[in-house]
């Protein structure tokens, strides 16, 4: 998928590694197709979590993929930045140590890095 932007190795903490990816999506189906395209890459298919969110007019959509609450973190950042029609996927490879609340800060850092890469102000 040519519209898929991937920032790999965004950060690591206590063995867990994070990446972020995304691209334009006009519907939940398009977002799911983008996530599926990302997972065609073996590295991302083997990830512990591929959490994502998409802000659409009147229909925000998100998927935690086992990382409870992470989709909402992405969605809130999309809302603050006013970034509609763009799915952002935060990928985590679990490193064996639970990160507690730090995992949400890491999701925010990944989304911030992605938004800066595409020229969007992360905090609106």
C-alpha cells in the first residue's frame, strides 16, 4: 500500500519496542485494509499489539488489539489535532515487562512522532 507511512523503532522501554504507521482512510473498512496491509509485513504480523484509531465525521473508530485503552489515546490525539480521515496505528512488541501507565505515554509519543512527520501539530 503506497499510502502507508511507517516509522519504525520510535522508542523502546524495558524490552518493549514501538513503531507507528498510518495513512489516509475514509472509512472503517479502509482503515482495516491499511492495518491488514501493515500486517502483511512479517515484523508487524508478529507484533503483540497493532492499536489504531481513525477520526471520521460523526464516526470515530478505534481498535485496541489487546492493549486496553490505547485506541482511545490515539483517538483523543486525532481529535485535538483535528486530523480526520487518517488512520494511525501504534505497534508494540511486548518485551516481557509490564509498563503500567507508561504504555499510554509511549502511545502518545508514537502518535506525536507520526503527526510531526506528516506536518500536523499534535496538540491542535
